[in-house]
């Protein structure tokens, strides 16, 4: 595939900005953004933004696709993520609320075409608590716009080869929020030889002319001017013809035809123009230019400059675009020093992140805010901020010291003591929040890779852990397979960057190959050009080393070094916790596997397949079990579930399973088997209850007898592919009453029938009735291909395997009936 040209990139940017502008306006939002996938498909890259600069969103220019962030969820799931207000955001996406604790609502929709997802589109609006969010119609409109954008991007790729992907270093397209123009301007083209004048609608409106009735003559235009300006207008035209340009002129234009108490009313317009510098003589006889109505700006500036209060205007990213004289006096700084700067950068006594936080808060939530600050040595000032999508208007007044200010600061803090910026705090908060949800070592490593590589632009990441005094690779990601292979198995006392940084506890940043070769001449360099070695130390114990690699030379700024050093401590604590969890988890799961059948018996008239999925919400083992028991009359199929997730539940399950096998082996009827198991559970005095489903299958009669003790009903798939929910009579749960009885129900089985026994973890879904879940499972059993029982079992568990959260264990037992003459 050839390189993408500048024209093709511009065409893609045009598609993004048009779609984004329509999305923001259609949703009634004040901000929006489009993210496209990166070339390595690991991150979403901010491709276009409207109404809010990326700097206000915590530095989210790259978002790992696995992040629990709405745009990433919309991209990976293909679904709309609608968050009506801050309360819903906190409930569903706590990590987003940690980084952006403001009152706003958002809606994220996937962008794609033909089953392929290219990215996601998101809009943001002001949402105080209790807001209803976007209507269904507006959400549908957003999805439609995103679908059209996806189709346009796919067509562009097919026509030009544009891969519809973003390089992480690509700067996003920024466009202002939609709003009324601050200045009215009209364009014109004046033929100085003939006097003909072409003008747009805004030009005509400024001169009080109807665009449809304007005859295109300069004389008609002159008739709208104040009589005292008409001669100056004609002189300006002659000068323009001679000099090739029209110097700025102010003209008074009649506003109406009526005579009021003060006579005719006029407004002042400014006009500029120039002759095109071309060789064509006909073109050089034309004057092209613009007319502007500056009265609102002039009047506003004059009014603001008269005020004693300090007034200023900030761009959306916080830079000062206007400051009146009173503000400069109150802040004790020259006005030109402020222009183009952020207040917290220009004024050391406003460098506390709390002030930057205030600005970000009002922009994201679109709600006014105020605060008090002390200008050294003892001048207290009250700031109030009033936002809209285009920026912030601020007001400053002198006030007395607050009651809590006993000893105001006497001098600004020295530069070395300046607090960290919000961008630094964001990375710490984001990684710390993500690590709280990572449980296993693998999950911790994946979170570290997902967060650090996009945040710092690295391409390689390796995590080495200390085991028996030597370094061992725990995780690696990146396209250089041999990255740091030489560190594997090295003792801690070896003179290597990965071990020395751990023993000294000091991070090591190597920016060039020359620097590595100079400090460590004997180690292979490979294809990486810059490295960051971070010591992972938890509770004064060496845990391991985290290494970031950069394909290109990377200069580590002071901020980079500080953030990475802070993050190393979080990673070490999470990694140590995860290693303990993995050890205990392996022990618990080993016990769980030992309590279940190692393999199912092979019988000539049935084929069986079983699956067990542990829950993902914790490491405690559960009480689900299944069994296939050959009997004198055929075979018994059993599935059960002891309540709870604990060692006690697993132990009770093992004893209950043994009891069922014993009662079945001696030839008890199905109802008697469960009655005996019920008495056994009560005799154990565990205080636990259990459910069970037991089917005794007689291959000679093509019939089974089913018994249930409070367990979900079995499913039967007929040879023609239809499936039904069987409804055998049910008795009470095991462990309730020693006198409980369990009636049995006959079930006819045709050759090729498939029985499905399962525990409720497979059929239950949060917020859904249990019958709905059972019917969904029945439909899956009916429509899933049945090339083999193993394939069918995997397909029935497909939805459960994809879920990142399962509150209960799942056991599944499938049995296919093929009758033959049973053995004697």
C-alpha cells in the first residue's frame, strides 16, 4: 500500500470535521471528539476535536482500547455508551470520574462500516445531577452520523488506500464550538472600470440592502452612506485604482429610512480592499475586499476598560486572550505579559493545581465557579469564572482575607517547589485507578502496558520479577521479540541496568545508544534507541524491574522522569499483591479441579461432554459439580450446586457428590437417590443448601427419569434441531427438611437427542428474569451447530467466556443419546 498523500489526509480531516460539527450541533452539546484506531490496534488516537482542546481532557490523546473508558467501550463493543450525568458516570465508569470529576454528560458511538470498526465519536454536554441526558432521537441521530462517517472513511480507503488509522504522533484537527460569530463581515469584488460591484448577502445586509434587489452598482451603495462620507468613498476608489490597495476606511452607513427625534441614525463600518497581483489586466482592474461591522467590539472594549473590576477572557485551553487595565493593576503585572499565557503559568502565586482545576472544571461542566487567592504579600483577590463553549470570562475584585487565612504567604514559592501540573496527576490517578481493578499478575502487566506505552509513546515494555534472587521475564509486549533477552536469569548483583536500578532503588533513563554503550559496554543494544528502567520496590523489598523501550530517540523531560518514578511505586505494590493472589488462586483452583471428575466414563450408547468455568469475581472455590455414573440399569447424569464460594462449600460438594454416587451405585430409584443425598447434607450439619438435577437413563427403553431438587430445568434438543425446556416435577432444595420427597418425571428420548444439564450461572443475567435466561439458552442450544458435543459445549459457553465479570460458577453437562443393546 502506497503512502497517503497530503490531499488524501486533508480529505479525511474534512470528513471528520463535518461529521463532528453536525454531531455537536445535533446533540445540543458544547464539545465533541472523534478517535480513530492506531496502526497497531492497541490504542485510540484523538483525530479531531470540537469545542474543547485535548489539554482539558487530562491529556487523553491516546486511549488504550482495553481501558474502561466510554469511547473505548463503544469501539470494542460496537454499542452506544450514554451517560446522562455525573452520577451515572461515577457508577458505570469510576476511572473516568477519577480523572474528570466534573458535572457533565456524554454519549459515545462506534464509527465503522461493513462490520469493521474504525474508531468512536463522542459528544459532551453540561449535565447537573438528575439530568435526563440525550433523547432517543438524538442518540439515534448520533449513530446515524457515525455510520455515515464510517461509510465515507471506508469509501476513501477503497479509493485512495488511506488506512483509516492514526499515527500516535499525529496532531488532532481542532475546530471551535458552533456559535454566533463575534464579528459580522461581508465580501465584495468591485470592478473599478465599470463600477459594477459583486457582493455577498452579508455585505448587502451590513449596508441595509436587499441582496435580491441590489443592482450591483457602486452608486447604489454610495447612496446608503452619510453625505459627508460620499466624497471620501469616491476618493478611496480612485486611490485604490492608482495604488492597487484600499487603505482601511471608516464609513457611516444609514441604518433606517425613518426620521426619529434625533434624525437619521448611522452605524460605522470598516472597509479594506486590494487589487490582485496578477498579470491579467482585467483582473487588475478589480478591487476585492471585506467590510466589517466593529461597533459591538469597540463598544464592549470601551465599556470594559472603564470598569474598576479586573476582567479577562480565556481561550478554551486557558490562555489569556484579553485583559483590561484594572486586571493588570490588581494582579500587579503588565497586560502584555498575560496575553497568550495561562494565568497559572504567568503568575507564580497561582501555580497551585487547584486553580488550574477550577478552570478545567468550569469548561467541562459549563458551570460558573469562584475562588479566592492571595497575591503576595497580603493582597486577597476573588476570582469568578463564567464559561461557555468558546472560553471563559473572568472577573477579579479585591476582598478581605478569608477567616481561615491566619498567616498568608509572604512570597511566591520558589520554582523548584512548584507543584505538579494536572497532567502529571492525571497519569498517576489513571494508572492507580486501573491497577485497583487488576487482580492477577497478567492483568497488572496488561494494565501497565495499556497505560504507559500510549502515555509516553513507547513501543516496547518488559516486566521482570525477582524469583530466587534472579530476574525472570513476566511480561513483554512489542514487536522486538528479543527485547532484553539477556536479562533473563541474571542475579541481582550483576552489573546490568535492569539489576542496578533495582538494587539502588534509583530509576535509570538512557536516551541514546551511545549512552547505553558508554555505561554498559558489554550488553547487546538491539533495535531500541532509548530506555527507561524503573525499579519496582514494595515494602522495601525488590519486586522487579519495569523497562520501557523507544524505537526512536526519546528525551525524558523532568516531568516524564517524575511521573514514571511515581508510577513505579504503584506498579510494584500492585504486582506484589497480584503475585500473592496468583499463588493462592492456583492452590484453590487445584483443589477445585481435584474435586471434579478427571474424565467422564465412555459408554457405547451415550456420548458426553462437560465444562466448568469458575466465577471471575473472586478467588474462592465454589460448589458446582457434575457427574456421569454408570449403573446396573444404564447411566445416571447428575449436576448440582452447593450455595456459596468457600472451602466449606467445596468440601460439602465433595461429600454430597460421593453420597449421590453411593446411592446410585446400589440401584436406588432417582427419587430415593436425592432423598438420601438430602438426609446426608442435613447430617453433615454444614448449614448450606444445595440444588441438584438427576436423570437416570435407560438405553433399552429410550426413556429417562428426571428428578429435581430446586435446580434449573434440563433442556432437550431433538434430532430435528428443535429444543425445549423440560419441566419435570421439582422438590425442595437439599438440606431443608429430612422428610422431603422428590417425585420423578419420565422423559422420552429419540435417538440423536441431546440433553443439557447446567447450573444457574449459565442462565442468570443481572437485571433479567431467570426464565428469560433459560429461554435464551434454549435458543442457543437449538441454533448452535452440533458437529460434536465439544463444539456445542464451547458455543453454549461462548457468551459467558467473553464476559469480564461472572458472579457465579458455571457447570455444563451435555449428553447425546445413541441407543444400542446395552452390555450385560
